[in-house]
């Protein structure tokens, strides 16, 4: 138990300074570790290049699957299961086992590579800082040990590197492209199957991941066959309008099925939002622009 004394320090800190707990809860929310990376991936796809957008989206999705698969295999209990002095924080997403940190894996597989892709030092600095704060927030909330967080960062970076290499292989020809897509699908399905057998996963989370994997696979193949790698809009104003419109429709596509036909609707919504963002909307926008 002495090995977890540093978490007791974090626990005391957040109790004495409520603002720190509030910030930690915010950076542990899905808005930061899931929605923000997704929005960054979409922005790269629409305005920089399809390859870059798919790199971030596939890295984000597979890092989530890989982290949960490793959790089920290692089966490391949460800190409060190891030390009764550590309290759970209400309202914080903390299902499943402890090692590695899924939150950390997801931001390090998406935000950090996105910053590197942008080649903008200020943007990279911001995204690295956000990723670091997400990792630290998991310690502040006592959801993970430092080993879990470091393992999550390593998992995320390793997944990102694999996805980058897969994108390089995809450029060798049709067979390589479809092979990489198939490998992503097979590895993701295998990981999710393992998650359902040995992990402590929420059904909703598993369904959402399934939808994301299917949606990315379908949209990548459709984009390869029919898509046009052309930025949407010209200038900041046009791009802002196109982005807000596209994301507004995406939100409806994700939420509507989840509300109408739960819990399967979560998977359907996740697949729809991927196909919309990474194929349908860019094509509709470009066709409308070319006809004007």
C-alpha cells in the first residue's frame, strides 16, 4: 500500500482545492479524450489531407481497443481496490481494469501525432499539454497509478506509429491499401472479441467501438474508390461554416439512433458519423461547390 501513497497526496490535494478536482474531471471527460481528438481528425481530413485524417482516426480507435484488450489480459485492479484508503470519485468514467490508462492511450495516439502532422510548434505544444493534463488528471482522480499512465502513453504512441507505417504501406498499391484496411479491421475485431471475453467492459462502450471500427473501414474503402482529396472551402470563413455544418449533422447522426433504438443504436450512430465525416459530407460539399 505504501507504493500508492503518492495517490493519497493527489487525493488530499483535490479535496483541499476543489478547482483542481473540477479541472481533472473536465480533462477526464469524453469531451476531451474522445470528442476533441475526433474533431481534430475530421479537421485534418477536411482541410489538410485524407491520409492525415485517417491516420488520426484509426489511431484513436485502435488505441482504445488495444488499451482495453491489454487491460483484460493484465487484469490489474483499480487503485481503490488495492488500497482502501483511496476513494472513488463520483461521476468519473472508470470502468474496467487499471493498466494501461485508456484515456492516456487515446490522446497520445491522436492529439500528439496531430500536432506533429501540423508542423506548427504552437499547435503541437497545445496538444502535448492537453495530452499531459489528461494523463495527470487520471492520477489526480486516483483512477490510475503512474505505471498505468505511462503504459497508456506508450500504448498510444506505439499504435500511432503502427498506423503511420500502415499509411506508408498503403501507398505501395491497391493490394497494400486493402491489406492495411483489412488488417485494421481484423485486429480491431480480435481485440474487441477479447475485450468481451476477459475484460470488464460496458456494453455501450463496446458497441460504440464496434461502430467506429466498421465506420472507419467502410469510409476508408469508399474514399479510396470515390473520394476526392480536396480541401473544403476557401478561407477561414468558408471553412468555419463548412465545419460547423458538417459537425452539426454528424452530431444528429450519432445521437438519433442511440436515442431511438438503444443500445444497438450507439453502434449504428458511431458507424454513421464515421461514414458521414470521412466520406459522405466531403463529397456532398465538393459536388455542391462544383455546381455553383
